[in-house]
C-alpha cells in the first residue's frame, strides 16, 4: 500500500505543474487582454484567401 | 439621386463624385487611404467590416515635437540601439478590421517588425527599427491611414506602467489549494475508523496543512491587513470577522492535527478564502478603454513650437515653457498656457474648458486662456504664465482633487458588520461560559466553532456579486461606473445638479431659424451648393438643414478663413458668412451665433443658431422632481433663462454665471447641510464640482473621447434613462439587504451546530460553500430581473 506515496507524489507534481503553468501565463500578460486574441485567431484564413486573390489579379495585369 | 456611401469611412458620398476602382469615396482623403491599402495588398481591410475607416486629418507640422529626443525618450517603452518599442493610444480602434490593419503595419513599412493591438485599451504596441523610421514618421504613417494616435501630456514619462496582477495570483493560489485540500479531506468525511485510512490520515492531514499555508499567508493577507487597519482606527469593518474566522480556523485546525484530535477545517478555510477572492475579482470590473481619473494632463499636448530669439522654430516640452516665451500655435492645436495673442487671427474653441461649442474670436493683444483650441490658421502668442500657474490648471490645486471619496464613506456591508461582529462575539462568550459550567472540556471547542461558522462569507459576498452584476448591466446600457461603491452612493442621492451647456443641451444638434427675405429656389440651391464645399461646422449643420436641391456646378468658389465663403454660378454671386463679410452693417444685439447671406451684394437675411435641449428633457425633470431637488448651474449668461423656465418644473433652481469655483462651493455648502449631491456635467470647468459631489457623472456624446475626472460616464444618448438608472441603484441596495437576511438564516443554522458543540468538519464543509453559492445565485437572478426592466 506504500504505492500511495508514489501516487500522491505524482498527483502533486502534476497539480503543481499546472499551477506553475498558470502563474507563467499570467505573468506573461496573457490575461491582460482577453478580447483581441479571440479576433486575431480568425485572421489567418482571410490572409491566405487574400493572397490567392492577388496572384490572380497580377496575372491579369 | 442614388444614395451612395463612402467605401472607406461610410459617410454620405452621394454628392462627392469621387470614384476610384468602381468605388465611391466621400473625399480625397478617404480615396488616398484606399489607394495606399490597395497598393500594398491590404484591401482585406474592407472585407472584415463594412466601411471601417476614418478620414485622415491634415497633420503636417503637428507632430514636430516628436523630433525632440527628450520628449521621444519619455514616450518610448524600450529603446536600445536601433530597436524602439512604443505603445500608442488610438481612439479610432473599434472593429476587427482595425486590429487587422494595425497588426499588418509591416506591409506598409518594412521597418516595423511587430505591432500588437490591445482592443480593450485601444492601444497598439509597435516595435520598429529607429534607424529607418523615426517615431514622428511612424505617427505620421498611422495618421495617413486614418489611425491618428492621441498623444497627451499624460503619456509623458509613464511609458513603463506596472500592471497589478496580484489578485489573479492570489485567486489562483487559493483555487489550487482549495481543490487539492478537498481531494485530500474527502476520505475522512465518511470513512472514519477504516484501516488504511487510519494508517495514512496523518500524511493526508499534513499535506492539507501544507496547502493551506500559502492560502493563509499569501492569498488572505489583504483581509488581515484591512482588519488590522480597521481595528487601529476603531472601525469594525467586514474584514474583522473574516480575518478572525480565518485565523481561528487555521489555529484550531493546526492544533487538531498536532494533537491528533481531528482532521481540522482546512477544506473550509481554503474554500472560504477562494470564494471571497472570487467575489473581489468579480466586483473588479474595469472599463479599460475609459479613464475616470483624467485631469488637464490628458488634454494637453506634450510638445509645442517655440520661436526662439533668432526667429527659428523649435519644439519644446510643455513643462519647459517659461513666462515671456514666444509660441507658435498651429491650426487645431491646444493652447497650453495663459498667453497674449501677438500675431494672427485667433478663433478659439473653449469646449474642453466650458463645454460651450461656440467659438470665440480674438484679435491681437487679447488674452487667451489655457485649454482653448485654435481652429483657424496659425497664431503667435506671448506666454504669461507657466503651465502649472495657468488659470485652468490652478483648479487642480484645490484640495478636493487630493482626497479619496471612498475613504469618507461607510458602506452598507461595513455598517452591518459592526453589529454582526459584536453579536457573534457575545454569542461565543455566552456559549463558552455555558459549557464552562456544564462540560468544560467542550468550552474551547464551542468558542472556536462559533467564530468559524459565523465567518460572514455570505455577507461579504452579497455586495460584490450584486454590485458587480449591476455594474455590468449598466455598462451594457452605456452607463459606465468607476467602481461598485458608486452604485451605493447613487442610491443615497437626494439632490441633482446639472450643468447646462453640453449636459442638458446637445452639442451635436442646434435649432436654426431664418430671418430675412425669402430665398428663391435658385438662391437656395446655390446656397446649398456653396455650403457643400465648406468644412466649417456651421456650414455643415446648415447644409444638413436645407432641403434637397439640385447641386449646381459652381463657376468659382473661395473660402475666406474666419470670414465666410464666396461662390459664383453664371451671373449669380453669393456670399455666406459673418455680418461684415456679406456687407451687412446693421448692429445685431443677439447673443446667439448667426450666419448671414447675401446674393449679388444684396443682403438677404441670417440663419440664427439656438441651443437645442436634449429630447425628453422636461419629461426627465418631471420624473426626477418627485424624489430629488433639482438645480441647474450654468457658466453661461442668463440668455436662455426664459427658455429653460418654460421647459423645467418650477421647483428647479436656475443659477447662471457660475465660475468653476462657484460650482464647487455651491455643492460644498449643500453637502454641509446634509445633501447628497449628484453632479452631472461635461466640461473641464465642471471638474471641481464633479470631484466635490458625492457622485459625479460626466456626460459624453462619444465615450471614447475625453471627459473630466468623474465617478461615472454616461453616454449622451441615454440621458433620458437617468431616472431608471437611479432606480436600479436603489433596487441593488434592496437585493443586498435580502441576501443579508438569507445569509443570516444560514448563520443561525450553523450557530445551532456550533453552540451545541457538534460542529463536524463535514458540516462546515457543506454549509459554507452552500451558503456562498446560494447567495451568488440569488443576487445574480435578482439583478438580472432588475436589469431586464431597463431599456
């Protein structure tokens, strides 16, 4: 039953790992602006689309 | 005629006839921006949002102060070799297109290596190579695409602001510990006496103790500090019973595990702190794009052009201006100091200072006050006072700006908590003495149990959650409060004081009436075509007023700055503008602004502009008069007195010619007589009154532009709703009182267990979260019901 020491150790290490990740995330400013990233992540697709449009345009010219 | 809107900015482009790429534009400025974007493959800007742009303004020379290294240094966030980082506030940021274009700045200029938008704060943080691109060029680049940054004296030397994230850390620590302690304490809730549990329970208990340490000594430290401060100044605030409860919980639990007497209450302890911090976090709603602390610094420019003794122009920092300096004020620039006009014709817009939108014309030798904005051509002035000693800025040396309103105000929660703490201590003492007589072994147990169970978690939570939610609801209705305690203050108001200009009158609209000979159809369409070309605010409002006419092609068109406009169509000549300009010599005695018209040098008549009061004003006043004393304090002359008395209930007091200090003193006097004053104003001249009043509301046509320091900002379109917002604040207080009743019921149940000496950890662990969560649910439902009634 002393396996419980190992289990406890693992569970605490995992928990502390997540906790540290949270602190690092806050420290780096991820929670300072909670709106802009939600808009920014949608841009990628449009950029690609726009590039292909332009290549067609240049062909026409 | 087909209605067309500008592809770039969405304004009416029916009559501009500017076409490019099959798209219509309202002006050449908008067209130029489109050209820039299409040349750089950035037309995606227009796909994300319809007509997202703004017309770029003429900025030549405006940012010359950015050539001064000293000023630039203060604005930069980071400056090393050739890499510079700057954060700029751009008021126009309003949609996803804005984010997209600003984050793709490097396509417009390769020296920009990265740009990151913070939409909430309306800022963009730009990293660029300073050898190829100076800050001035960067600002001009942004201005040229319609994203002109706003740089004011407030930005000076605050480039490195520290953000306080301690509450999130504390909440994170408490939540982390709470979850883990819950897991560890779960086995002992039910399986007492089981073999394996008996063997390992010490390990579990010491682990819980370990998890609770950071919660008590880090997360909960604010409560201990606040309780200590309260006790030292002899106030029993809500943090006293909380700190007492947390302390007793920790000490008793530690003692229990040391003497192997039980599992302790670490689960309740960490849960309590977690819920309390959650409430604090919820209440801390801030509108990052608004500022409630503005003083003159946010209006004033950083740098200004000085003409030195050799007659050359140089940029100087505003604080370095000395008496006797000669300054050059450009068109659209703000006058930062009191001065005398030397050269040029001044037309000053004092709307920042007085809220009055009409401009004042000055001639050389006249005194100009700080805070005015020159709106016609360049002028040269001699400085009379330095910035700090100018008439406007001296208002801020009044004591009222130094004191914190919140400190002088006891909240409802703290008033309740005083009686609550005394009652709890009495119950604890009585119960302990009873057990000392009957069964002394239980006495200490009962004493600590009472303090633990009475810890007013639910009471402490009801106000933050109610106010926090009301704050959000009002924010959606365009009534932005500085913080939650403003709601409580609002509920206690009994006197409402209004400023006149800009507050109960609307700056946007004016009533225009025409006096003189009737204009023929041809003359009217000629007038309209003439006005179309002018950007003067009076021309614009007159243009919008005139009925639709065919637009004539003008043979000649000339704008005489400061006088009027002149145009010619076939043999017909028209002049629009000031009385002397159109050749009208009769003396006009009116206090109101007028535009005169003459055709073929024959005087026709004048259009007079009157103050337009906000729609629904008299209805609002009639609703308000039932419960509140109403006063109007105006800085203007009594010219509008007759009009106002007709509109307003007879009970309302009207006072004219009030200087900023007079307003402040008036409020101070009434407060000393026991009035709780709500001041509603808009200009910087109201700043003192807003600060002195119990609640100061700044009214604003556009909440993104600046308003003076205040407790709340109200969007002008919601002015009529004021009476309902006041009602909501009263309902909020009622909701809090009811949730107090609810939490008292929980406390009585808990006290029954405590006093009889049978408080098991499992009871506390159930009762505490249950009471907290039900209070949160109760206040959320009630506030949403109240909020739904608002339009």
